[in-house]
């Protein structure tokens, strides 16, 4: 872990820098593609929230297909609009908002009739801001109003009409998908500032003084939930006609109840096919602009709009930077399924919290946070997978290399129990020694490569037979080997397998020598000693290099039995103790080639030992009276 720590710190630092750059880039308006993503995610969150009943404050009087058919044309004549406004005024609304651009002169009698009807009730007329291009704030633009939409000019209603009503700008701001996401509350040109249409209407309906302060608007003491650029975020209540809507034709014919108008905000606008503005929303592919304006008015009066002010933006900034760092840190903490599940759980928790906050009127940007988090997490996760694969390949190579020095069974045991034999263990085991005779003098006359090749063949032969019978080679001693049966754990048939392996080694080694070229095969032989009894198994060596071996009288006797084999001109000297232990398990050794029992002395040990001898049917090296036999 300590070696990985610098890499993890670098990854976390790079993640934080990436997240900070994404936040600053989007905040300064340079990452416009994130707006499209945020617009799509907003639609998803709105649909997940579902239809919401709007506060019953606004009634839309729709200039629909029915009234257009009755009037015979669209736009409706001013006299017909005057009739509709007069019919609304008779039912005593709180304010009449006319979402129609009345900028051109009409017939004098029609304009006069409309002006007269406007004077009967508090009214607001719609105007429009004209933008020829996107104007960025110039060097002289500063202060809290610098981020207001800057128009080339305003299209204002006829003065004859505007003299009897308030005027507001009815433009909305659409996202990259075309869905209106907010309505600017203030607009400006080079020399003036105008209020938005919904803001004018709400100001009259609430009856409180409107105050403009840095980064916020107030009706009296009540703040308006606008963003830092004085834009009102839109949260759609549902599909078309979710806000109460009546037909202008029914109104003129007296078919609308008074309670649908009296004391309410009434918005007159076009919903007829091919008339007015239509926009896509999360619930509808086409929603009339008058219903979007009415949604904004409802937000302002009821105070139920979504909040995206400075504190929310601060939370967004913190989340955008800290969430990617947390996710990368979790991947570094657990480089396995637990880490992936934890990262997935954190992402799910964040997405859930974001959606819940949106449903409760708090709009936390999701696209920016995703753009800041996903690339570092994917990149770091990919690098971890690559690194883990490289490490696995490296470990596989090391494991393969280790298998050449340790018996596979012992290697697996050490993997499960790293403390195996740190403390010496006393137990019964079978010990087998095998050694080539005459090899030392032969190697003096052979090429080094040929000597190495012979040893390699001999070692491979021994390894194959020992593995076949489940033994463990503790070490290759030059031209010999020490073999144990009883590690890594003792088994009832250790002696049986040791005896069978000893006889098999005699047969296979003799065949191998017989297949060698005569100048080599005639100069070497072999001898094997095998014994069974108590041993002390332990690790020997320093901290950085250790090997597993066995010591004790049993090991010494097995080694000396090779001398007994040489003294009796046989290949194998197998102790009667090993034979008895082998047959105790019920196994019967093939003693057809074993001669005995024979009582013999063991060098350095008092008393005699009963042994069995295995003699080849071929003459041994000693029988050929070769001068190298007495090695």
C-alpha cells in the first residue's frame, strides 16, 4: 500500500483539478454541450417527479381554434380582442395579462375599443425583446446587472394601448433541447431595463413593491426564487391544460362560471393551431407559450418554483469537486468487487438525492457533476484493471518460477498458511535419498553444456516420479536429491508411497542410463537409500531466503543406506522399518526384486539395521570393475 500511496495521491490531485476545471469552464459558459445534457436530465427528473397539481391562482383564456373559426381570421381583430377583455373584466379578475403582441396599428375603432376595455381592470400587455446576436458583457459592463439578457431593442405595444396598461417582456429562455428552462425577470438594452411579463403580472397580483437587489428580487420582504442572473427556473406542473384553461368563445357566450375568473389572474393567449409560440416540455411535444408564461406567473405568486440561487450553486460546486475525489478514493481503497459496489452505491445515492431535491424544489446541476466524475472514475478504474492484469501476469510468472523451486503442493500450502514450519515440527515421515555414482569424474571430461544437460534430464526424471507418488523434493544436491513423504502434512500411506517411489526410481533411472551413449552410460550408476521414522521438519535460512528441510536420525540413516547399497553392489537399500510401515496400511510391496532381509551396520550408528536390497538384472558399475565406481 505504501508504494501505491504516491500514485493514489497523484490520481486524487488530478481528479480534483479536472473537476475544478469542469466547474469553472461550465460556469463561464465555455462548455455548452453540458447545457444540452442538463436539459435532458431535467426532463427525466421532471417525469420522475410526475404531474403536480398547480396552485389554483391562474386561469388561461385561450384563443383556440373555436374562437378563431368564429372570428374568421387570425390574428383576431382588435374589436374581437376587446370583446374578450371586456367579458373577462365583467367577472372581476385580479389582473388581466394579455400575452399577445399588439405592436401594429389596427382599425381606429378596434384600437379604441381595446384601449377602453383595458382601462376597466388592472392589465398587463406583452412586449418582446429583439436579439440580433448573442451579446457578451463588454468591458464597461459590471455590477449585478451585467449578466442580464442584452437586447438590441424592444417591441412595445401601441402607445394608445400601453397608456392604459403595464408592459412586460414575454421572452423565455430555452435549453439546448428547445425546452424553456427559465424565464428572465429583467431585460436590458444599452440604455434601459424592462421587467418581464410574468414579473409585471405577479407584482400587480401580489400588490407588494418590487425591489431589485444584487443577485435577488423581492416582493416587499419576500424573496423571489431566481438564479444569480435574475432568471426564474421553470418547473412544469404537467401536460397541457394542467393550469385551468377556458375557451374565449365560451367566455363570450357566457358559458364560463364567475368563480373561474373572479379574484384570479387571467392570462389571455393563443392556443389555436398555427397561432402563437409552442415549445417542447417534458410532458408534451408542443405546449403553448401562454401556458409556460402562466407557469412562471404561478411560481412567482405562489412561491413554489425551483430554487437555484447562490447557496445552491455553492453546493453544486462542492459536490462537483468532492464527489469525483470520493469515487476515485473508493476505487483506490478497494480494488475489487467491494470497491465497485461501494462506488455504485455512492453514485446511486447521489442520483437519488439529486432527484429528491429536484422534486422538492431545489435544482442541483447534474450534468456538470457527471462530467466531472465519470471520466476520472472510468480512467482510474481502467488503469487499475490494466495494473491488476499486469500484476496478475507478473505474479503468474513469479508463481511459475516458484513452482520450479517448490513442490506445487507445498506452494499451495504456504499460500494458505504463510507461517507453515516457522516453528519446527516433529513427526514421522519417509526419507529417500538418490544419488548418481561416477558423475563427478565424468563431469571433468564432459563439456559444461553436456554436463548440465545430463543433470537436467536426471532431475526431470526424479521430479516426475516423486510428483507421481506425492512426495516432496526438499533439494537437489548436485547429482542427487533428498525426498520427503510426509510434508506438508503426514498421511497414513507415506511409507507405502515412499517404497513404491524408490522402486520406480530404480527402474526408471536404470532405463535412462541404459539409453545414454555408451561412453557416458558405462561410466555412471546410481544408488538409493530409503528409511522411515521421526524427523524434525523446519525452515532453514535467513529472512530473505529460506528452504524447507528435515533433520534427525531418520534422515542420517536414509543417507547412509546409499553406502549400504554401494557396499552390496545393489541399486536400493530400503530399511525394514519402512517396509513394515508401508505394509501396516494393508499395501503389499512387490518384493520380487527385493532381496533380504539383511542385517547390516550403519556408519556412525551403533547396532545393526535390517534392510532390503534391490538388485538390477543388469551389471552395476561396480560389477563392471570400472575405476570410477568407488566414488
